[in-house]
């Protein structure tokens, strides 16, 4: 036993020495890169992260070694990543970080007095979460940040749903740092694998001497055409999640106000639980969303809904993952779905007369029709939703609409433009506006839009065992 302990101590000592060397090398490389950037503006890829990644891969968990975590915080570019993942509001991400699932990256692209850095990622079979930061060489410069995109290494758009929050300025000890932190959440389509390498791309604009966000306001992401764009190409280590996904066949059907919903299967992976549903095509009503559905384990822990696909009648819902907890029992619970009669699945609007001709009920109003220089904005108001319905409704499909003569038209290209607003009224009930952009054409009236989802409800409590 003593010999085994000695051998382990020797291994620990050797590992510690290697880690110390890696950390020192990373710090030196970070300092050299910083000094080099001061001399000339170049597009650079930081090498420090490659050294640190080797050190991290030797450990069982960041959390089990506070001393090592403290050392990592001394390496340029990694401190914010470690803290941000472990403090995430998404329990899937924080649990993954607790179990050594985060992949530090630390690669950058710098030019024009600004730098984009991918701090690190988390990934599994169906989800990729990218943490990045943006900073200016001069901390008094404001930065305008465009909408981020994620592609494969060849520049092809991923078949995925991509969400991104508004980058906020990071504060340290109550003081602004001039570092803007952002996150991109990529949910891959069903059966679509993640690439081995991906590219984060965004446009940045610098406003010299504008004091950044010192007044406390956030500058929202906007469409920027500044060139060259900032691009960071980074690897995705598939060996970290290969073979970890668990699939559970369910085939259980419930009835909600006479409408049948089948729970087909569940997939449990480190970063999400995917629940596959089937809404019977012979239902009288078209079901859209699963309302207040959540997952609850045998300890009473609630695993919240995080998104999903909107495929008609065969949606896939995503929830926080209990993968690293492995509860003995897990249930899907809820009390309502959004649904309307199949005959009410169209909205008709006369945009010239600015009049709502037909809607499923009184919740919809035509708030405004605003003609601009390049397109016309259609503003649809939504009121009267349930107090516990906090979803943002897209209402119509994003493909297009049919004019009064029966011709189909696509919506105007409105990438990176606002699609809607949401606020809570004095009565506590959400009020929403949804924006659609039409080309400035003389359309035969009225226009007909297919309903993609709608805030009307069928109500009946249910509980389905998942595992």
C-alpha cells in the first residue's frame, strides 16, 4: 500500500511539474502575443490555449482542484471562460463544467484596433455552445457588435437553430473592463452531426473615444457590413462526447381535451434532453407548443425547457439535462398546450386599408403598417395570453404569404433585424409585438398568412414517466 501511494505521489508530482511548465509557457506566450500586437495590427491565432488544453485534459475535473483552477485564472483569456461556464444560468452547462466537460479554446482574430476571442466551447451530439469576448485596444472606444454566425470550416451554414444574447460589458471588482462577453447557442437539427471544426464570424465597429457602455446601456447586436469580418476557426473534440447519448423508447399517449399527444422517445446527452412528440394528424385542433411542460425528477428537481424545433405535428423539445445527476425517475409534467381549430389556421390582413380581416380570435391586432425606403414593416400585436405563458410567438411561418390573387411571395430579406418585442404589462400579463417585412410592391389585397403558432389553449394536467 505504501509503495502504491509513493508511486501515485511521484505521478502527481510529475503531473504537477508538467502543469506548472504549461501554465508558465502559456503566460509567457500570452505576454509575447500582447506585446507583438502593440507593434503592428495583424490577424493572429493565440497559441497559449493549445498548451493549456493539454494541461486541462490531464485532470479529472476543474472543480476538484481549486489550486489548479486558480492557476488557470492566471493564463490570459481563460479566467472569464471558466467563471462564466460554472456560473451559467443553464444547469446543463454548469453541471457539464463541474464534470470537466468544457473545452478551452483561446483563439483570437485581431485587427483594426479590436480583438475577437473564442474563450471556449461546450459540445455534445446535438448542441454547441460558444463563449466569446470582444475588446478594443483602447478601453475608451465603444464597440458595435454584429450578429454572430457559426459555420463549418468550409463556410457552409450549419443546419441548426442559433441563438445569441446581447454581449454585455464585463465588470471586475465593480469596474468596467472594456471587455464585451457573448455566447452563441447552436442546436443542431435532428440527426445532423457537428463538424470537426467550426468558425465563429461577426462584424465589429469601433467608435473611438466613445467611452463604451459607461452609461450602463447595452449596445444591441446590429447588422454591420464592415470588412474584413472577424473570424475564429476552432476545433470540436468529438471524443469528449462520443457514445454518451442515451436513448429511451417511450411510445406513451395522453389525451388533452380530447387531443392526442404521443411521447415517442427521449434522448439524454450531457448538454440537453431531447423529447420527441407526435401530435395526431386526425386531432380536431392543430397543436403548436407544449406550454408549461417541464421535466421533474424523483427528488423534485425541475429541469426547465430550453427550446426545440417547430416541425408541424412532430416537434422535438429540449430541456436542461440531468445527465450528470442520473436520477432514478424522471417525468414530463404540464397542464396546457397551445392549439386552435384546424379551420382557424390562417390570418388575413388588408395592408392597404390597414385592417385585420380574419384572425383566430380577438388576441391579434394590426398595430401598424410602416412603409420604408426598402420594405414595409407589418406590426402585429398580441394580448390576452395566459399569465404563465412566457413564450414569444412567431405567429406566421417565415417562408412567405399569399396575395389576393393567389400568388405566393417571400418575405423581404430582414436578417439581423428585430423580429418582435415582449413586455409584461401592469396586470402581469405579457404583451407582444411581432414584425414582418414585406417588399414594397403593389400586392393584390388582402394578404393571407399561415399560422405557425398561436396563443390559444387546451388545458388538462398530465404526467408521463420518462425513465
